[in-house]
C-alpha cells in the first residue's frame, strides 16, 4: 500500500519536474550538432563554416589573398595592402562588415609599423624580424599554424533563443600523409554569427588553444623583446654585431672576434671607432688599404649605426674602401642592414 501511494505521488509530480528541466535548457540558447536535421541549425552551421572552408582553400592554393599583405608604396617604403583580402571576404556573402572592421583593427599595429620600413629591408630581411608586429608573414593567423589543414568540421552549434545570435565551434583536420585523420574533441576556433537582414553572417572569430581557452592577439607577440634600443645583438646571417655602451663586437664565429671602441650618440645611434683589437685565427682582410688614399685609420670613426623601425642601418665613412672590400674580400661582412637577434649586447 505504501509503495503504491509513493508511486502515485511520483507520477503526479513527474510532469512538473520535466517542465522545469525543459525551461532550464531553453532559457538562453538551443544546442545542436551536425547530426541534427534541423534546417535552421544547418543554415547557421554552413554560414559558420564558410570562412574557414574558404581560408583553408586559400592557404592551400596560395593564389588567393588570405590576409593583408606587405607591398611597396610609390616612395619605396612598405605598406599594408588589405583590400584584396577584404574583397575576397565580401565575395563569400557570409562575412559581416563588423568582422572586416575587426580585421582592420587587428592589423593596425602592423600597418603603422611597416610604414617606417624600406621595402628593400622587408625583401632582404628575415621574415621573423617582422612577425611580432605582423604575424601573418610567418604563419597562418586564423589557424595559428605554419602547416595547412585540408578540412574543417563543426562539432557544436549554439543558437540564441531570439534567433539573432549564434556560434559554431570548429576543428581543423589534416588529411595528408595517408594516415586516418584525427578529429579533435576540443574546438580549435569559435565562430560568432549574427543575423543581418535575415542572413547569418560571421562577426567575430576566437582562436582556441589545446585547453579550449581563447588565444589573445597579444599572445602572438608575447616573445617580442624591446627593440627601442640598439644596445643588443644584430646579424646579417654572416656576422653577429653586438653593441653595448662600452664597445662594438664583430663575431664571425667562435674563432674570430673583433672589438671596436664605440661613441654613443643616443639609444638609437652609435659610431664605431676603427681598431685592430681582435682574437682571430685568420686574416679577415680589414688591414688592407687596396691602394686607396682614403681608408680606415685606427682611432678614427668608421661607421654610424642607426636604429629605425627595429632594423639597424649603417652609414660607412669610407665608401670607396667598403666597395673594394666587398669586391675583393667578402660582400656579406660590412652590409647596409643588420637585423635584431637578441637583447644580449656582449
């Protein structure tokens, strides 16, 4: 009798318990996956995937501008050209102007930085010299990778109850190499959408790390050291040039080092005083005069080094001697440009 009574009580309250559960789940959003046949969900999902389907194809082909590019302006300086990239995005029909505005903001630091750099510096320099300000020169920003993925898959789609906002969690899939693709259970990116004039459009994308946490843009440049001072180490791939307030050191390799006195003008400019102070097991040719009247003299200024936009520019005071040295000894020692390597100035 008691069991029967308890069963009746439970039966009477069951509808109310179910009603509360349904209301709790539908209060803010509706969650769906790709297995759903809901046309509304599929519409959102397809819109959410459109950017990455295009992006993966563009990064694979390399014939389609998939980010802003550094080009040369009419004065021979660098400029950031975003319009070809934005034009491609607009062709998709699923990208909001809000997203394009955010892309302009994302690249604004790079845009201002490259305006100060001669294009020949960009052409001749190591790409990693620019990656702190312009990460797109060294890797694919929106997949946070130097490798290209072949596919993208939606693993979760969430639509707000008012049917105006949604987001799609996506994973990138690498299918080359003949091995079965591994599909991550943790999303690599989250695409946010809004309904604009009856059509779902991407307004924002968040890149996610392996723990599902948002990767902030600033984290891309977290390893960038201060390049506002030339008291650091610089390189032209052949020699390493270390500048301190005490001296300038030319390091050819472990068996050849030259030391020069320095005249400090300010944090962005120094003058190298010629010297023959060295620890070297071979003749690097710097003692030769090449029969010229004007040649480096010990104790006299030899070169001025000036820091501009993170690059070390050189002005040589014996230009004819430099030309002869480059022709007869080595053209890659005394170069016009040196690029930042580390904050170590000794």
